[in-house]
């Protein structure tokens, strides 16, 4: 049987008349870095929200770590506690940078000395140790992004969801975060990233899914997709002729 | 009404009654408002409209309703609340709570949806999530409490009706002003009015200062 | 760097968080203390609720005499001042223990319908017809009440009515009725103003509008100083006699009524010592309340 960490079967979601995603099925395996790419408006965000239990699909089902999502037995909460979410827009909660990073640990009842230690460790790793005491709403875009990342990682999730996670970063910090993702998956974590950066997909991802107009156009290992793009638009993307 | 001790008693009682009413109204209104602000459910539109309607609920009508409830010949007469500060607290709590619910609901409802997604994705308990929403909407909530308090401290019609303006027991600044005006003692009435304004101003000043320091 | 940061840390809260928590604790403590005090005040001592009219309360009479009662019986008298109509309603619903009002017809009905145990008329004074100093209706001191009211109608001079079913209002309407004028026809005119207020507010309004009105003596003498545009015109018509009675509420239907305390209050009010105290109570040199049934040169009232 597959080791599928995420198993999405025939998922569709419409908002009024607009069909955001239609009949998408994909599996994400443990330990891999899975990229979801597509032009803007393709439905990537909706797909991601469906996969992270934030948006119940109209049709289809999602299984996460062997549990059924969107069932009423409280499994959604268990699922959410195993996933780390780094949204595209780094959203800071009220308080300091430290408060933000510490939050997932505090809600898991980690004792405060332990919290402090782990927050310091991860902040140092991401180069934001000096701004821990700063009001989170007042930091720069790049600092917020790294804080958001640290917050998603600090409690050692099983799956990391990343949406355009190096958008606001200079190359040095981008490289640090990418190496963190690699390190994370090498230790058994799974990463799902939504991106439009061709080179990042090549650098990082193991498998990718291409979503266009709400449908899954192609899914497979990176070199397979690059070698045999399913249609003209995909070909233009993988050759770099067209940017998404 | 010339003694200073009477004046102090009236001032303290006014703040006690308004304070307790606001406190109870907040304990009820903040969680309900946060819940209503974030959950999608059937009939939400109807409930929202109902709450907003209560913003304009005439205090004197509320006073009458509470009076009839607490009257000896009324359903809650056994409480023996009428003409005591407890009756005034009941009436003022009923007036303040819809305001607190409504303003909290609106503030929490207008939290950035990215924040809401983030909180949800953390997988915290419902209670903890509500608490986080309240934290995010902190200034809206402070407003809700302040407005709730304002409606209590300035209340006169309902306070008069269910309290009876009894000296030493249920006379507060507003009802005392009515009394002095009725007797033609306009200077005394103005004096009381000035004290009411000044003391309330101090309380709001404290609120604003505490709130303002948030942005370090 | 890390040491510096540790030094700046003040726990999870920060100074501002600590200030807020201290404020909250202080406020909660204050409210708790307040609750204790108020609870003690409300429950601690035996009390009776006296429903009376604004004219009695505002005259200052009760402030003058009640301390004696409270000391003697160790019962606190809580006074609520409402119109006679409302006072009687309070009695009917068991929300007051004893009434001290001046609306004879309603009072008699109150007792005969079983709401009150007994009606004891103790005091009287007289209503006054007051009006503007320039006297557009040309009232004379020799006019009786009907004559004065007739002159007011004929001259269409502004007249303010309390319009609140109080004892004063009922007396005023009785005079109009004797002249075949109903309240509705009066309200339809432009010069008759039904204001729905207590005596003090009505007098203030009458002063502002330089109008005529019917007032009780007590309120008039108390407020005279702040009513420069008004003076007394008619004050000695038998029709204008105003009787004050004490009526303990019949508590048989209600658990909360303190019949015992009310009975004691009536006893004490009827006692000669108390009545003397009331007779001696003067405001600005005027005796506000005469003793019922006493002849000492005053017009002897009959009910």
C-alpha cells in the first residue's frame, strides 16, 4: 500500500458559478517535495485550501496521514496540528515576533523554558534572532516571511505547506530557507509547495502537479514532466519560454 | 443634597452599577460576538439584524420591561430586586450587551481572512481560536467595552424606573441630576453633570492610554 | 547579543501587560467590595419602601422627619418619589409598603378594593393658582377657582397642566369638569399645554412661558425663589384643599410587603409628636403642611 501522506480523490469546488477546481486527484508521498504550479487563477490556492482542511470540497474526498478530512469526528483538528502552513502573504498575529513563533508550542502545552529554547534555536537558524522582541506588525517583508516560516516549523510538523515562500527574500536568505526545506524532508517530513518559479521547481521538487483552469493537467516526477510536457502551454513553461 | 458624603456615595454607586453591568455584558457579549463574527451559519443575517436593531432599543422601554419583570406581581418578583441597585444592573446589562455583541461581532468579522486561515490552520481548540480572534480584534473590542460602559453610565430613564432614585440606595448621578432639575436647582444639576463628565473622561483617558501603548 | 535580549525580556507580558493586569485586578476588587457593601445595605437592615409624590419629597419634609422614625424603630425608610397615580399602582402590585399621597378619590378606591389596609388622612394644605406677573387674565385674589379658570379660558391665556394623572392634575381636571370642559377639548386648544411632568418641572416651564398653572403649596414655596415671572393669585377656595393620607399596603397577596413596618410607620406618623414636627416645618417662612382636623385659625377642611 502507498505511503501517501495526502490522498486527494476527485476533488471539486465551486464558488457560485465559478468552478475553482474540477475533479482533481493526486497523492503526495512521505518525504517528498511536491510542487503545485499553474498560471494565476488556475485554482492552486483553492486546491491548497482543500488539501489543508480549510475548504471543504463539493465533491471528492481528502485523506491526510490516513485520516479522513472534513469528517465530523474532530480529525480536522488532528490533521491541522500535524501541518505547518506558510501562506503567501506572511500573516503576523498580534504580539512580538517571538509571540508568533512561540504560539504553536504554547497551544501544545510545551513548558515555557522549552518554548524559549526552541524559539531561540529556530530564530537563529533563520537569522531573525535580533528581532524576536519586535512588534510583529512592524517588521520588514522578508523578516515577516522568515517568521512565518519559523512559526510553521517550530513544532516539527509532519507536512509543510508553502506558498511562494521565498517571494520577499534576498538570495542569501532564500537559499537558507530552501536548505531548511530539504533538511526537513530528508528527516521524514513532507513538503507541498505552490510556486511559479521554474528554477525553484527544478532545484527543490521531487514531483510536480500542473493545474490549469481548475483541472489537473499533468502530474509526475520532475524530469518526466520536463521531458514530456502534456500540452503546448506546459511545454512553454518548462522550457522557460513563458513565465507563470 | 448638600453633603459631600452623599455626593461621593452617588458617584461611587454610578460607577459600581455601570462597571458591573459592563463587566457582565462583556463576559456574555465578547464570546458571543467573537463567535458570531467568525462562524458561518444559517440565520446569521437575521441575528445580525436583530442585534443591530437592539442598538437603538429605547432605554426607557427596557426600563419598563425590566420593571414589569421584577415587580412583585411579575414573574421575577421573588428576587426582590426592584428598587435596588440589582434591578438597575439588570436593566443596564440588557442595554449594554447588544452593543458589545454587535461591535465585537463586526470587529472580529472584519479580521483579515488570512489571519483567520492562519488561526484555523493551527488546529487549536475552538475556545483558543476565539481567544486569538479577540486578541486580533483588540481595539475593536476595547471600543465595544467603552461604548457599552458609556451606555450604562449615561443611563437615566431605565435607572429611574427600576431604581426609584432612592436616596442612599439607588440614586446615581444621572437620576440625581433629574431630581435637582425637577426642583429647579439648576446649578446643582450642572455641577453633578460636570462631575459625571469629568469622572467619565478620566476613565476613558485611562482606556485610551492603555490601548495606545500597544504600538511599541 | 543574546544576553542583551534576555535582559530586556520581562516575561511573557511586558510592562504594559502587567499594568493592564493590575488595573483589571483593581477594578474587579473594587467591584467585589462594592457588591459586598451594597448587599449589606440592601439586606442588612429592615426597611420599608414609601411611595410618595414628588411634591411631598421635594418639599424636604421627609428629610426633616424621617430620621426620627428610623432612630426610634430601627427601620430604614426608602423613599421613592413618583406621581400619585404611579404610587397607587405600585401599591396595587405589592411594590411598595406604604403610600403617602394626595389623591383622595383614588385612595378611597384603593382601600375599598382591598389594596390598602386603611386610609388615614393626616395633613392638608391648599393648591394655588399661580400666574405671570403681568396677569393677562386679570385674576383677582377674591376669585374662586372656577372664576379664575373661566377668566383664563376667556382670555385664552397660556395654562400649563401637569397632565400626568397626579393628585394635582386630578384636582385641576375636577375644576375644569365643573366648568363643563373636558381634558380633550382643552388639549385641542392652542393655549392649554399638557406637559406630562412633575410639579417642579411644570413650574419651571410655567415660569419660562409666563403662563398660569395649578400648583401645590409645598412645591411652590420651595421653588418660589427661582420663579421670578410668577406670583400667587388664588389660594383660599375650599375646592382647592389638598389632603395628604398615609395608606399601608395590604400585603396578603405579596410575600415582599413589610406590613408590620408599614403599620409602625402609620402609628408614628399619626402620633402627636410627629404631627407637631410637621406643623413646625417651614420653608422660607411658610408652613407647608397643616394638620388635618385641627382648628387654629386655619380653614378647617372637611373631606
